[in-house]
C-alpha cells in the first residue's frame, strides 16, 4: 500500500501511561514500528520506517549549512515505538511536553505521515486555514 494514503482525522485520548491508539487504516500503512519526532506547528510527526528513512535521506542530501538546524530539530527529538497488540504507541513525555499533548488528541493523516495534535490546537489550526492560501497551492499545481 502506498504511503501517501495516510488521510483523515480521528479523535483519541492519551492514557495515563502515555499511550495512544492509532486507527487500523493508519497502522496498516505505518507497519509495526513507527518513528516519531517533533513536528511543525506544535504537533508530532509519525512516520513508517521507510517514510522516516526517506525523510532523513532528504535532509542528508542538503549541505550541512542548510540542514544542520533541521537535522538537530528532527533527529534530536526523535523516538522509535512499536505498535502494541492493541494498536497503541507510547509517546515519550518529552515529545508530549514539547507540543502540549495532554489528553485529547487528533490523529491526522497527512499523505506520507501521521500528525498528532492537541485537539484544541488542531481545531484552531484547521479553522484558521484560509481558502486563499490553499488556492495558491492548487494554482501552482495547475488546478
């Protein structure tokens, strides 16, 4: 299955042990091991193993002068997690703290990765996206 099929959004909660349920459709694509890191806009990026390798390979192709801050930002905050038999991943406390994940989480499929958002932040972000900004991207793609 193509990794660009990660779509949709789902509401879940983090349990007392810092575990979060991932939807079955996303687990199918991500596989049994995921790579998490601090994302942009106060979320956590979650990649499959091959997705993580592609992401890091892309960074490593840039010059050190261009990549050093991003490489530190992403790899220095990265963690690996196995998806347990109940479809959950443990999210490290340091990542939860960095992006403000406490209890209510929106799991968002973003083509080649999953993003974990505090639900209130997701609702605010999603409500603030302007049609003009999205239209500019579509125009650039020729739509």
